[in-house]
C-alpha cells in the first residue's frame, strides 16, 4: 500500500541521516573515551547534508506518489495512451511506476485488446532492472497469442525468464492453452517439451495442458515421457488426465491409441468415470464402430458406472 511504502522510505531516510550525524561521535567516543569526546568541527555541514538528503528523498517520494496518482487519473478518463506515455517516461528515468499503477495500466491495455502496448511496458520495466507483477505475464502473453502475435508472446516469455521473473504454473497453463486454442499447436508443444526438459514442477492443470499439446502435435513419445516423469515422482494418472488423453486421441479418431490408454488405466485397478466412457463411446460411434461402442457400454454397466442422463 502507498502509505506503508511512504513510511518505509521516510524511516530509511531518518536512519541514514542519523548515521551521518552521530556515527562520527560514536567513533570519537570509542577512540578517545567519553571524557575527551568532542563534536566534529564539520557537524554543521554534516547536518546540512543530511537535511538536503531528506529533502531529496521527500521529493522522490512525492514524485512517485504523484506519478501513481496521475496514471490512475488518466486511466479513469480512458486516456490509456497518455498513461502509458507517463509510465514509459518513468521507466526511461530508471524508476518505473509502482506495481499498483503498472497492474492497472496492464489490465486496461488487455481489456481493450492492446496486448502489444502491455508487452512494451513489461519490457521497459525489465530494461531498467526492475520486475513487474509475475501474475501479469500469463494474461498478457495469452492476449498476444489471441491477437495472432505468438512470436511476440514467446519473446516476452524469454525476456521474463532472463530477467529472473518466477512465473507460476497458471501463467504457463494460460499460455499453452491459448496457443492450442489459436491453432499454434507446434508452439504449444515446443513450450511443453521445454518445460518438461527443465523439470518444472507442474500441477494438474499445467500437466494436462502440456500433455494435450504434445498429443495434438503428434508427439506421443514426449507425452509418454511426461507421464513417466509423473509416475517417477510418485504420482499416478488422475481421472482428469485420463479424460484429457482420451479426448486428445478421440478428436483425431485415433481409437486404438485411446483404448491402450484406457486399458492401462483399468489394469492399474482404477475405475474410469462415466465421462471417460462417454468420450470413447462417442469416438467409436463417429468412426462407425458400433460393436466396440456397445461393448464399452456393457463394460460400463458391469463396473457399476452410472451413465449420464
């Protein structure tokens, strides 16, 4: 919050001023003893320097707060370009706007389909050695992909990683999902393989997004390797992951591969959900394999899985 930030800056200023005023006295006391302690002859100049330092710090705090207020005011008027110009000027001076102002500006750019401007601001923040809110990268990169700027999204990702920004799983999931949705399957698959090679710790959502991208691009071997990594980590294929696998194969009418995954899941003592059965039955029906569809329906009843209404 702005108030806490201002208090912290002021506290730091007073500490620095106090050190500059009293440190010479402390040193003299240690060397000469209390009885011979004398105030340095240049104490007045030290005091003046400290006062000037405090004035400079106060001006800096005032500038930061006024810039923050100016950006929010411009956004409230709908003047995004003017707000962006103010933010870029701050970055050029080496002092980007505070995170709250950057977040508001980035969100406004995304809402109005101005993902390029949002990416431009993130790069400007990096250029002066600062970091933006990590939660902003996923939405900005996804917006770039949706506006057919997938290469710019990939470049922004590399820039963020190089700058030491720690992206969370939701950012990667958002980016891979947007790539697949926009038919940039190879880009999504390349990113998934890259994350796998870097041994990024995944949650269920990211794991499934990576798996779907690999299968959709025809990288079954990489998908199998990813599942193996999951099992080596002590986890098993979840019900949700099974659905992702089945749907990915069935969408391309690869029923043999889908059944292999399904049977492997069953042999591990697990009972598939009605959704998994429905995906397979639909696939067999679309590929004119009525006998297999009826056999699955029978297996479904024998396992006690209730069909959807």
